[in-house]
C-alpha cells in the first residue's frame, strides 16, 4: 500500500501561562493510504484538530512537537525538526472549519485564488482565473462567483469556495476540519456528498475531522476515534458503526440523533482530564461505566480479530461486545 501519511509516536503540546506543557496529542501511530477517505473523530479537546493541523503543517510556532511524520514519502517532522517546504499548500491543502472568518473580506473570490496559485504554482492572473473557474465548477458554482466578496456569499457558498480553493493547487491530500459546522442541516448532506465525490473523481486522499461519527460514515471508509490525545479505536467505518468495541465509541454513537431512527440519546457526561503530564491509566477511566481495577493501567491498541484491520485500546473489548450500554 502506498502511504499518503505515516505518523510514528507523534506528540504535540502547548506551554500555558504557568510554563506547564499540556499535551494535546500524546503519542499517535497512524498510516493513511493514498486515495483513502479517512476520518478522525472525537469530542472537543480530544486532539483531533491538533493532529490534523500537524499533518497540514499549520501548527502555531510555540507548539512542542515530538515523533516522526512522513507525508507523501517526505519526512516533514523528525523529533521537533520541521520541513514542510514543497508540501504545505502543494501536496497538502486545508479546508478550514469556518470559511466566513478564513476568507479575506477585502478580496474577491478571484483574488483569493490568484494569490494562492501565485504562491504555490507561480501562475499568472490569467492562468489562475482559468483554474479558479474550473475548480468552482467542480463544486457547483459558476463564473459570477469570481467577482463576489465573501460577505456576498451564503454560508454554503462560502464553504464551497473554500473547497474549490483547496483543490485548485491540485494537491494529493485534502484536510477538512469540521467542514459542515458552519452550514445548516439542509446543506450538510450536500457538502458531505461533494467531498465524497471529489475524493473519488480526483483521486485525493481525504482526511476529515469531525465529532459526528455518522457524518464520517457518509464520506469516509476508515475512522480513527481519538480520546485525550490518543487513538482508542480505529478501523473500517462499518466495523465501528456496527461492531464498536470501545465504550467511548459506543457512547459517541449514542449521542447523535439519526434521521428516521427512534432511540434515546445518551449524552457523554463528565470532562476529559487536563494533560499537564502523561497519564498512565485508561484515558476513559473516570467516565467509563465498565471500568475495573485493570483499567488503572493504560492498554495498548490490540486487533479485534485475526484480520487486524480493526484495533481498539480497551482491556475489556472482548467481553463487552454483547453488553448493552
């Protein structure tokens, strides 16, 4: 398998006002194949956006980074040494969570395309305009959008413009950070279908970040569930939907309403711990209804069956398969 992304022991932390390091990502090993549609799922504070930002090369300069990260065959992170030259904006492109604040209000849509394509591809205004129009048409927008300013666009149009900008430089990897958070329910399905289509038609590797595992299922074929900076379950999306083995994954599924399905919603209670130091117990220990004494030692990722394409970080994943949450 040709890999688009390979992470080895990646840790990412930030220093707070008291000079303490809070670790947002606590040691992630991850392989994403070229052309995959891969989703990182988790609650707020799980580390999913920080991990995605590391892959995109847009972490803030004060971030503390450890481990190794290889993107499209290039070693971009080697224990604190960063080299995203030729990768950021060219190999990897980023779709922001809130297009309304990421687009410059003083620039037309055409100018957004021009300055990005000038910097990444050294294109002229005429060539940038041609590619901009092609990209807009791929996301269902027409030429009239080029002359418009961001405030003249609806929320759904703004999101489509940011997707068009992301694909304009012909990247191999697209990272979409909560791509439906700024649009209403009527537009959400359309944005997800668009991302799914672009992944297939353009042969892109799509990495999506979301808290909604059902949105992940609409787009992605593989899912990693993050909790307190670590992956606690990972596998094919059908496995996680129909045979989730970590209690945290099961609770995430029970938190989300599903159209046409009557079921009681069971919210995730409590707060994740603040990670000023690396915890040694299961990251879900204090909130898990199935916790036992063994859970005071953090488990490793283990394969659920002999196929080894579904892994989970839980001491009790075998016995909890048939237990109702």
